C-alpha cells in the first residue's frame, strides 16, 4: 500500500508541476514580449539590447532554464519508471533512492534555483530601498549561510539511501531552510513596508494589494513558509512542497519582471523622515 502511495504521489506531482511550469512558460514569454514591445515603441533599439542583457533579466532567464531542466528530469523519471520498470515495488524503490543520479540532479537544480531566486529578491529589495547597502546585509548573509548549508547537504546526500530526511542530514536541511526563510521574510517584509507607503490615489485597493504581493515576491516567501511547516510536522504535503519549490520561485520572480516589462514596477521609493513618499516606476526611468 505504501508503494502505491509513493507512485501515486509522484504521478499527481507531475500533473501539478506541469500545470505550474506551463504557467511559468507563459509568464516568461510575456516578459520577453512586453520588454521588447515597450522599448520598440519608444524607438530605442540600444535600450532593448541593454534591457535583455541586464543582470535581472539574465537571472530570470537562468531561473527559467533551471526550472525547465527540473521539469524535464521529472518527466524523464516518469517514463523511466513506468516503461523501464515493471512493478509497483521497483517503481517505489526508484523514487525512494535519493542517491539515484536523477534525484541528485533534482536536488542540485532546486538549491541553485532557490539561490538565484533569493538573489533576485535581494536585488529587488536593494532597488526599492534606493540602492541602500545596509538594508541588504542580513539577507545577503542569510544567502551565504544557505549556500554553505546547501554544500553540506550535498555531501550528506551522497551517503543517503531510502529516507527523505535522515537524522544525519537534518541539521543541514534545518539550517538551510531556516536561513532561507528568514532572509525571504525579511526581504518581503521590507519591500511590503516600503511599497505600502507609496499608494497612488488613482490606484484601487485591489490593484495596490496585488502589486504589493507581486513586488515583494510574497508567493515565494509563502511557499517557503509552507514548506518549512510541512517539514516540521512531517506532513505528507512535504513532497509536493519540495518538488514544486523551484517552479514557484520561478513564477514569483518572473511575475516581477512582467511588471517591469509593463512599466508598472517600482524602481525606487524615496522616503524622507516624516515627509511624503515619492514612487518612481519604470515608466519614469529605464529598467
């Protein structure tokens, strides 16, 4: 019965992840279209090249490629198990073998995706806070800590077999997820606080609320929080949370770049001690 549940969970995940990946593909194509059309209409070919060569867009493109690789591995696993393997028991054993090359590949791609996604959120925080270095010190340190924990977990992963989170790798997993979650909570909170003080009178409450959710990468942070909770409580949903962490990270960051392409994203916010907040969007300055 347990073997059947493992196989069923993986099949369900393929369907769910394929849906999310399809949504990400649409967002990424929309990003390219909006960035190109906005600059083409403005008649600035040089700006188009600079825009597509900018570090944020390159990072989003890299993140999209990483998610694509992960999804391809998942699909490959499905064909490998249901065509190459004959029984439920062998299929379940394949999915439980964490030192199997495809599982190691998925682990690496997921962690690198999270690193790129976190770097993009930190960059967004830096931009919105007027390129202040002080505000990004904590998330940068958290990102470095996550990188160290990621390296440690890979070392332990080479010794694993049969369990999702064995006792000897738990410190690395816990440390990495904790640092990652704290860094994202900090970045999201700071972005929300800054952007929430810059509401235009012409904006509806719903538009303002949705813009804050997108700008702050709240989807990414919420999914990380959901993942951490399932890990702590040993929930069966842990599998779904982890398997889709990278694609959710890709969606959250690509949504921000869609707003950049539309010229709606907040470039930086000037806040005087007790004065009004002035918001500058990409329609006022280049990306």
